[in-house]
C-alpha cells in the first residue's frame, strides 16, 4: 500500500510555476497610464487657470519682460542698421554674431526675474506645453509688445530720417519699394516663402534651444549661463542662415519674435506692414507644432 502511494506521488506531475512578471508589468503599465492621466489633467488645469491674472508677482515679473524687450528691439535694430551702414563685406555674419551676444546678455539679465522670455514665441510655447498658464503668457506677451514699441520709439529718437528710411528702421520686412528708371518697384521675398521660413526657423529655434531651457534636468545640469548662451547662438545661426540662403534684397530675414517686428511697424509704418501678419502666424504655427511634438514624446522621458 505504501509502495503504491509512493509510485502514484512520483507519477503525479508537480504544478508548474507561473511567473508573476507579466502580471507585475501589467500593473506597472496601468499605474503609468493612471499617472499620465493625472499629469495631463493637472497640466490642463494649470494651463487654463486665471490665477495669474490677479497675481501681483506675475505683473511685476512682466516689467522685466517689458524692459528686456525694449532693450532688445533698440539693440537689434541698431545692429541691423550699423551692420549694413558700415558697408562691410560680411554684414550678415557680423549682424548674426552681435545679435547672439545681445540676446545672451539680455536673457541672463531677465532670467532671474521673469524666466527670461523677451519673446512672445517663448511665452506661447511655454503655455502650450503646460509649463504655465495662458493668462500668464498673455500678460508677458502684452508686456513684450509694449516693450517693442518703447524700443522702437527710443530708436526713432536717436536716428535721423535718412537712416530711418534707408534701412526700414531695422524692422522686419518681406518686401520694400525702391525707385528705378521705370518708376517704383517692389523687391523682396514671396509671402509664402517668408511664411514657411518663419514656421521652420521658429520650430528649429524652439527644438534646438528653448527645449533645453524648458527641460529642468538639462537646465540644472548645464546652468543658466550655458543655456542662455546656447539660445543666443542658435538665434544668431538662424538669422545668418535665413539672410544668407535667401540673399534677397528687401527681405530682412526671419523675425521669430513678433514683438520685435511690431514696434518698428507701428512707429515707422508704411511697407513694414506689408505681410506683417507672417511674423505672427508663422511663429504661432511653429509653437503649436512644437507643443504637439512634446506630446508625442513618451511621458517617462519628460521630467519637467
């Protein structure tokens, strides 16, 4: 009897061990999905919050954006005018280098106060990616536009009418009117080409530099000086490329900053309004495309 039971026990197969790893993986995946849903809900809540409209701190920070943009417009328009006025053989290269240095300095000056935007593109991209509210972006953009106007007024006070007319006030132009033997003639770039340049160059600007500032991991590791220097360098490179590749007289290059284009257009007027919408619509489309790009990236790779 004992021998029979022993044989039966030996013949009976032992139950197979079922690993728990697949089940554990499913639980972890479900946890990530739930966490991502909570994060998305929190982002939307922060994006559409109106608390910043009534925050004295935000309005105070916007003063840095106003002053920073005013200095930016004054400096950049002066750089554009002086680069061509000196009649150097490489005006585009000199202009791009000086713009890169100027932007780096101004970003370092405004970063501790407002985050260092001085550009509606950066504020809009920050809002679309959920870093702060649309209401805060609106306050910043308003301050930047006012700063752009003040910067253009300051420039008007120090330049004579001949330079103002000859160099289009250093503003954003797609076309200009020049006198010829056959009468006034419009020269410049096609509006569709200028729009595509704004979209592409602004997206590259956001992707190659601003995203480093938005990513807290990289910003902390690199430091504010390096990050601001990268942003300035990328802007300088894009300005150089856009003005060199087209090589079209009458086209001032990509704007990538609607506030900078708005100031001279309001003060100088005239042909600066021709196609002015391109310098707003192009960057806005680029901001939306950049926001979509950040949503496509797996959430575990984003640690904002």
